[in-house]
């Protein structure tokens, strides 16, 4: 069942990345054409953002394809961390893009650069908002369903673009009453939004690649399951290591030393299966068994 879920996850993310590539290529073309014709810095910045979105979707596709490969002799626990490597690459590329947009937008404000209003600016903004909102709803649903950082990054990017283009639309309409400075301000807003969004994704990817332990809430869930097994006297040596978007955990349990080897290991085996079954974010549980003298413990 879990294998089927994993296969479906990779298939769904692959489809989402293809939709993102096609949609962003279309938006890049229409934004760039209208932006350069009207000399709108906000629209040009938005087109650069779409170019970054294409790169993001391509990396999502490649990262997902690598992560979908099962474990082998060289990668015993699979290739799940590819998701985080490519998420980090996406964040670095988009941070660089944001800095370029920020520089150009400041230049526009300093030089009081104006642009020509066109109804096509309004049309492109509306098309972008509708397209991006549909992509957001689709990818947000997948990110919630699979807890996948790659698709989560895509989802945030789509929603970010909705707000960005909404501000771009306001900037466009303000030119009708002779207010041009808002164009550069929107460009700055776009860049800052992108910086905040992708710095967060970079940090999240970094933590996983540096083998950050699982959160305390999930750890408590494991201990709650352990407490349900009355045969277990105590536990220690809890460790967790990220494997893709899931974790491998190890734990030592202490049981009555008078139990047979079969009985004590049966407790550990049942506990391992139960943890994996009940906590979806755990990929593998390894339970070590130690005997304890119950009489001394009671004393």
C-alpha cells in the first residue's frame, strides 16, 4: 500500500511540474512582449520571475525523478534527499533573480522612468492571476497530501505570483492618473517577497541535508505508541535521521530479562511495524532490545 502511495506521489508531482513548465513558458512570453513594448518595469520584473518559475518547475521535475529511484547498493536508503538538494538549488536561483529585480526597480525609481499604459497590461495581469491561482490550488493540495518540499516550494511560488501580479495590476491602473512611481515600488515588493519566500525554503532544505532531527511533536507520538506496550519498562538512545521527506529512527527498549529471545524480539518487531504504520513521516524504525532485571528495577 505504501509503495503504491509513493508511486502515485511521484507521478502526481511529475504532472504538476509539467503543468508548471508549460504554464510559465506561456506567461513568460506574453509578459516579456507586453513589458518591453510598454517599458513597464513591474511587468518586466514579473516576466523575469516567470523565467525563474520555469527553472523551478524543471528542477522540480528532475529532483522528483531522481528521488523516485528506489534504494540500491550505493544509496541504501533511496534517493529521497534529491528533493531537498533541488529545493535548495531552486531557492538559490530565485534569490539571485530577486536581487536582480530589486536592483532594476531601484534604478527605475531613482531615474523616474515612465512607461506607456496599455490595456494589454491589464489583460496579461488577469491571465497571470487566473493561471497562477489554478496552479496554486493544484500544487497546494499535493503539498498537503504528500508533505513534499519540492511541490511546497512550487505552491508558494504560485501564490506569491498571484499577489505580485495583483500589485502589478494596481501599478498599471495608477498610471491612468499619472502615478508612475508605484511601478518601481511594485518591482521592489516583488523582489522582497521572493527573497523572504526562498530564504525560508533554503533554510528548510539546509536543515534536512544537515540531518536535523525530527520535530518534538512527532517524537512524542513515537513515545505515546511505546507507552501502549506495557512490556516495555523504559527506553533510551532515541535517534532520527531524515531520508527524503521522511525519517529513519532508532530506539533502545528495555524489557524483562526473563523473557525468551523470541518474546523480547517479537515485542520490538511489533513496535517497529506499528510505528511505521501509524506515523506516515517515519520511513524505517529500528528497535534494539536490552534485558533488565525486573526485581532490581522494583527495588
